[in-house]
C-alpha cells in the first residue's frame, strides 16, 4: 500500500508530551479546537427545538377543548406540562435518536430523518401518559401540538442548516480541514466531488500520496501534494481535523485499522471514500461479517409503490398547475404575438423514456426564423455538449428573455406531464435529432425526462455537459420520493433568483 505502511509516529528532535495511544498532546489539543464548531451549533438547535415545541403548544392551547376540569382550571399545571415537560421530553427523545450528533449535522438528510423518528416516539410517550393518567384531552389539540412541533422543528432546523451553509460558503466558518490520502488520481476525484458542495463544510488542504508518481513541479494541483511524510505530523502541520482515505488506499484493512487506532482520542475524524461514486446512502448498506465490513449496493428502485406515488403526484400537481396558470396564458400569448408574429407554442421532438419520441410543449421565446439562423451562430456556442447555449442569443426576443429568466416558458410542459410523457422531476429532455444515447448516457432513458431536476437546481445553463450528464445519471441511480420533493423545493428558489437561466 505504499506509504501507508509508515503510519507510526516518527520521533521528533524536540520532546513532545504524549497523549492517548502515543499521540503527541499538541496534535490532540489542536484537533479538539478545530472540531468544536458543532457544539455552539448544537446548542442553537436545542434552543430552536425548545422554541418550536413551545410555539406548537401555544397554538394548540387556543384549540384546547373537553379537557379534564381540574386540568383546565389549573393554568400553572398546563403551562408546566406544555412549556416545560413536553419540550424537555422532546429534547431527550431527539438526543436519544442522535439528532444532535455532529455526524449528522450540516449535511445530508439523516438529521431530518432522525427528527421524524423522534416525533413518533414522542407521540407514543404522550399517548401512554394520557392513557396512564386518564387525561381527557382534546384529540385535535394534542394532535395539532404534536404535528405542529414536528413541522416547526423541521422548519427551524432547515433555517439553521441554511445559515450554516451560508457561514461555510461565504465566511468559511464551521468547516472541516481535510487531508486526502491515496493515489493522485483518486485524491483529485474526491477533491472535485467535495468542491461541488461547499455547503458540506469539507475543505481539502492537502494530498498525501500512497503510491504512483508525484506531480512534476510545473503541475498545478488545487492543494499541496506530499509524499513520504508521517501522516499525523502532516495533519498537525496542515491544521487538519479530518483524514479521508481515498479509493484503493482503503483496501488495506491492517493499515487502515492502525491509522484508526492512532487517531483515537485525537479528535481527528477518519473517513473512507471508496471508489464507488455517485451512489447515495439509501442504496448503500454495511453488513459486518466476521469483522469485515461488506458494502452492499442495492439496485435502483424504478418501480413499485413509490413509483406509483410519483406518477399520481405528477398527474395531480400537473392538473392543479395548469388550472392555476390558465388565467396567465392569454396575457403571455398576447405578449408573444406582439413581439413576433408566429405560433404561441413551440413544439420540438424530444427523447423520452425507453427511447420513445414525443413533442414537448413550450411557450415560444425565439423569432420564427430561429432554426434557420442557428447555422450562422454555431461558432458562438457556449455549451460543450449537445445543446446550443448562448447567453445573449440574438434569436430570443425581449419578452422571450423574461419568459426564460422566470421559467414561465416551461409551464406548458405540464401538458406533457399530464399525458405521461414527462415527469415533474427527472433528467433533462434532449432534442431527438441531437441525442447520442450510446454508452452510459443511455441510462437516462430508464425514467421519464422532467420539467425540473438536479441539473435545474445545480446551475441550469451554467453547467458543463459532463456535469449535466453526471447529475442525470445520479438521479436515475438514486431516485426516491424524498429526492423528488427536495428537488421541487430547491427549484422554487432557483426560479426566484433566476440562477443560470438564459
């Protein structure tokens, strides 16, 4: 495994106090200091959770009915139960479910899943207490308090998550400094993946090569590259608090175990980044067999009950969307006709699920001779893929620019959703005449294309072709109803701020 077999701490010339497992005390103290951002953040979450539960109790108090007479006539007892006992129980249950564990804070969906699971436990506790003490409470009031508590906790935590992401992306606070260990190619792949999500708070600060060639002095790398160094001394030098073992470097269990032993008590996190990329957590399960952690990867779930719910949600929301937008269409149609004589709608063949061709509905935003003028603009294409993209495309008339920026031109695609040709969320639909669906890209055809998708909420027209394809394949491999709902939620903000729309 190359340099990983030199994990032992090299002796320094100076005498350094030794901490747990022989780790220098100075490195232990520095790592502890770097990893403390989660403590004030968790304290803020505790206050927010208490406020959320108290707020739900306050709202439920207005609907209190049919309570026991003694309980109703004792406002002090009611306040004690509603604003002290219930929030305290909720906090204990959240803590018991790991909702304040730093491993789940700041990134991913595990934090919110644990909040939901904790809410079911609170429901069970309240139901048992009501039965044991024979409290005759209004079911509506109790239900609104519990449901409201869950909703408010989720909302407040989402706001806290957004504030944390802002602190990380804008002010570079609450981050983890990460040392990548592996071959140069593997480490650079992990670095590129981490760089795509700065809100996760992971900041690579160096690469330690385990094998392979070292870059030439003229080679430009995003972070300094080291080889032949002692791992822990390099961690102290870079002020890192996280070590990520990349790709093939994780295939040596003995060396990895020794590294984990040396990190005990240092406050330094050890992460393993396997070569299996773009596979989301729900498909990955670890099963220990005789001390060997086996990583199981399930097949993508593109059928079944969840897929049925997706189809129902698509049809219902598409119908409601068309009914809501119907009064808007006459005004938009008039604006298009005044801008340029021609049809209101633009219909173009696209490739759908299983390679079937359909015609997409869109409001026309270009002059009627746009297709004829395309050949004269081919040398100004700003896209590196199959689609032609140009920020200041002269073929788009003034009203068309506004329709594109606001994404109103996409609304008629709700007709395609209603007809089962498209979905609300899915891969980007590509023109039939340009679709080169050979190789890996063909996996996009396993699902229906979407009005919005990961490409829409991750940059839209600003994305490179490779990034757009990667996001489409990620969606196919990791589809879930939660992913669809989260994408639709993010789409709202992308449309409001007009990110990457032209």
